[in-house]
């Protein structure tokens, strides 16, 4: 009998696609389109072990009342990907989020930023 093989590590594309489904609960635009995700890293596990994924992101405001919910949603979206063993979501405000420079054109249009 052969041992089951672990899923391959997630790709950055898979992580991005998962995060594109996570919407800010207040303004209903994805964290990816808002430019709140600053990056991700993937540390592959040993054979038969899942990967560790670290997501670096910000919030629309340091006083965001939905911060715990949003961070949990990001964590859950990445944790559900095949091949992920653990997820850390690192919150940063460096640089401060600026929708004029960081949001996608679609998000700017939805937010009324020209």
C-alpha cells in the first residue's frame, strides 16, 4: 500500500485568486482590488507536510472596526488552499494604504476615485 502524497505547495496565483474573493465587509470590494495585500511568501514543507504561507497586508485604516473579521477571512481563504499547513497574516501600516495609488482601476471606479 502506498502512502498518500501531500498536495503540492500553493502557487502565488492560487493565493491571489483566493484573496480576490475576500471582500472588505464595509465597502464590499476585494482586498486584492483595494491593494491591501502587500505580498505573500510560501515556505514549502518537508515531503508529506504542507506549506507555510505568510500574507503581508494592510487595512483601509488603522482604526478599521472590521480588522479582526477581515484578517480572519484572509486567513481562512488561504488556509483552505490544498497543500497549506499553516497561515500567518502579518498586518502592517508601512506604507499606509492609499487607494489612489494602490487600488485597481475597478476599485477606484467603485469607490468614486478618479
